[in-house]
C-alpha cells in the first residue's frame, strides 16, 4: 500500500507540473508570434510577451493577497473556536499536526449541503471552511478524510500553484483579446502595408500563426487549467490518506457528499473549483455550459481503492454516484 500511495502522489505531482509547462509554452508561443507579427522584430516579440505577463501578474497579486477574505465573506463563513465547535477544532488540530502545518483559521458556513474548502496564500495564512451540512451528515472518520484533503491542499501549496497557472491563463486571454481587437480595428491592415513596403514574408507567417493562436490558445489554456485542478484534487486525496492512514473514511465521504441532493447556494462559478467536491450539481440551471472543475467522484473513489487493492466500484454504484456529480 505504501509504495502505491507514494507512486500515486508522485504521478499526480508530475502530471501537474507537465500541464503547467504546457500553459507556459502556450503563452510563450502566443506572445512571441503576436509580438513578431506586430513589430517584425524578435526583440519586440519578447517585449510584448513580458508586458502581457506583467499585467496578468499585477491583476493576480490583488487576488493572491485579498482573495481569501473575499471568498470567505461571499460564502457567508463565520469563524469558530474550541468553545463554539470543539469536535471540529479537535479534528483540524490533530490533522494540522499530522500535516506539519500551522493551525489554520476554521470557519463554518450555515448551509445544509455538505462541502468544504481551504483558502489562503500559504500555510501560515490558511483558512478552512466547512458547511454545517458536512458536520451533520458525516461521521468522525469521514470528517477526518475531508479535513485531511483540505489541509493537504494547504501543505501542497495548491492555492499558490493554481494562482501561477491562473496568471498564465489570464495573460493568454488578455494577450489574445488585445491582438484580435488590434487586428479588427485596422492594426493588421496597417502592419500588412508596412510589410508590403519593407518586405517581410516571415512576419506574414507569424501574423497568420498569431491569429490562429489567439482564437485557439485561450480555449486550450482553460482546458489545461481545469486538468491541473483535477490533478491537484487527486493529489490532495492521496495526501489525505497519508495523513489519516484511512482511505475508507475519505471514500465514504466522497460517496455521501456526491450523492447528497442539497444545493450549495453560496457557491458560484468563480469559487466552485475550491470545494472538496463540485458544489454545482448537474440538475441545476447554473450548471449549463460549465466545464468540469473536479475529477468524477467514481474516479476518485477508484483511485483510493487502488491503495488498498480493492476492486473498483460496481457498475450500479458508479451509475448512482454519477447521477448528481
């Protein structure tokens, strides 16, 4: 079991890094091609790429330092302590010790839908929010599995990792939008006249490449970002088992939460990726057109079963869990 556990963690981390590298390469290709298409010069291409990344970084810094407070406020989360939530605080304390991270602030969201999320820019500034539905519907072992998962996000610096990828994805979208607007309002025609006058077959090639990438790159980057999020969920699941040494509690928690029909009203498209499981159910109107931010629950459970050598979920169990996830 130990070998499988560590192999699974290493595999998830490796995939996350590779996916992040795809976004970096995509951003570099888009930035260079746009810069060359506009300036016809490699130096101008590199400068364009740097400016786009700088703008994206500035936008992300505001979210990095103040985003956790905003998310907690929007979610209606209220801080608790040993007096108001002794069992919850006890579970968080024991798992924070196991994870070797500082004790995070603990919040409770008054909502009957069972779910939880972690936020904060690093382990020293972390918070964990749990719904009242989660506390009421899960037993202690299941609660430990969920808290272990959330503290694994904190320990693995998933929030920081997601922010870096988010900066790159946002920069790609900004850069692509700038170039398409530039082309639409006549910049492309002016560049074409300049090329005709001075000659620049390579610049024409980069102009075509830049248009294609400006359309395709934001979509591809978004899919890659979602894939990164899913890999970090797998990583947090495996890490939670490492903290609790009990895959069964986490497996039962996943099944209970996914099968629960309650709707988490405070969740939205901007925060859904943060939760333990996708808080937006398939039957909801707001689920229309949403990309998958989480791995399927059946896949998460089957990966946990690999750790114990158990058989995967039966088809009937898979169909039941896939109904609302």
